[in-house]
């Protein structure tokens, strides 16, 4: 994820977005959606470094930084293909 995506995005997907077909043909999508919970913190000495406070569900909080494996909703393959992977 780039710094511009980190500054503008409000929704982040962690890990892989998966699609599963059940025994009767039903399709379920599994993805963890983290939402922004504050302002992006940046550093002057390292301009590409960032930290974003996020929230998942009711009680789970955390931070997304440069080392976290996430992507934004706009760059998610699930959302760009009309719901198919």
C-alpha cells in the first residue's frame, strides 16, 4: 500500500479475500474489513512511513503500517470483478 492510499482510504481488507462455494451451490465471501479510526500518522525523517489507527468489529482495535499485509477496497480483486474472484 502506498502513502497516498494510506492517506485517502477509509476501508482496508487484511489478508486474502476468499470465495467459497457450499455443497448446495451457495457462495460465501470471507474478508476482514478494517475501518479507519483516526488520522494517519506520518514521520518527517521517513516520509514514506505511516501508521493508521483502525477498528474491526465492536472491540478490536489496531494499527496498519508499512509492514502490514493489507489492501484498500479500491484495489481489492473481489470488488473490481463484480463479486467474483
